[in-house]
C-alpha cells in the first residue's frame, strides 16, 4: 500500500558542509527522491561545544526540517547523532537515520595493526560512541584521535590545501604509520578531505567511512515503511540530476554554492 507521504522530501542536516558527503552517497542510491539540506553554519562547529548545547541545536534543526514537511530525517553528522538522536526520535513520527563512526566495518576487515578513529572531541567523549567501541575493544586495538579544529579548516579554508595538509601532518607526526591498518573517518566533514588523508597515510592503510552504510539503511527503512519514491537505483548513472533545496543558518556566505560544487564533483547536478 502506498504511503501518502511518499512524495515528501527527505530532510538532511549537518553543522555545515560535511553532510554533503552523506547526501552524495544517498543521491547515488535514491536519485528519484527530493531532499532538503540544512547546514547549521551559524553554529558550526558542533564538535567542540558542550553536549547539551549540541543536543538543543540538533533538536532545533530537526524541528525546522519537520515543519517544512519531510517523510524522513537523516542526521548527517556523527556529533549531532551521538548527542541527540534518541531525543529527536522521541519527538517525531518519521524515521530518523543517524551516523556513527564505522568501527564495526573496520573490525570486520580483521586488521593486523591499529584502528584509528578520527572524530570530533564530542563524538569521542559521548556515551553512545563509548558504548559502541566497548563491543570491539577486545577484537582490535582502537585508538581515538580527536581532531579539534579540523572542521573549522574545512568549513572556512576548504580551498587552502596547504593548511589541511599541515594539520594532518601534525596529527600523524607522532604516529608510526606502519602500526596503523585502518583509519575510520568518524566525522562527515573529514570525508571531504579523504584524498588528503590518504596521501598523508600512504597507500597501505584502509581509510573508511559509514556513508554508504547510512545510504543503504535509509533506503531499507523507506522501503519497509512504504515511503520509497519510484524506482530503486542500484547502479547510479552519472551525471545524476538531483532535486535538493538548501537552507543555511546565518548569512550563508556562499555555502549553498559550495554544497552544489561538492555534489558536482561527485557527478551530481542540482536542478
Ligand atoms: N560533520 C560533523 C560530524 O560528523 C561534525 C562537525 C562539527 O564539529 O561541527 O561529526
């Protein structure tokens, strides 16, 4: 039976442009859907703020999207998910999908060396994340790498590759790269600089994220709730035409244009 909400858009939010990495993955699976992307740029970064502040900002972002009329919500931010997903789920009837660092995926690779989890300080401190890794610490050596300041560089100096490379070089300077097997990108912003991270690490180390898993989970949930619009695309045919409406908190300052540019780099054109 068709759900009457099937034609409604899917809401996606992040503290800024990071969630675009998730949206790109989702669009490759669900290009027939409409999306509303909310970047809470005014309050970015979330990851160095106290948990109760991030919780209330995330609840407000979800409320904002809910009032626009959405059939499902993707919290395209590990930090907001860890701080607020359970509250947001209690407040809304639509399905809410969140993000978490892909630690299970990393452990499943059966690495011989260490697993490094790069994430915001708040994600790594959160109860939710600590519960998650407690299931895996007996299976692998997991090192937490809080990256305070990196989201700000990605938000403000995205085109300054030198600045990004210097930050990453100092982050990994005290680590023996030969001891690392997998690096988990536990913040959606870091996926936007995956190439730079891989360059610093060299070829042997797996660099993974949870974006594809999140996109698949969203598709499954929409299918189960009879909320899926039209055809399910298995193999994306690029360039894709996407229907995305953007909302940016604060003065925006070219954020929408950057979001569109990032999608375009993935072969996705916003109509
Ligand atoms: N993109 C967000 C995440 O995945 C974090 C950004 C921030 O610190 O604002 O955690």
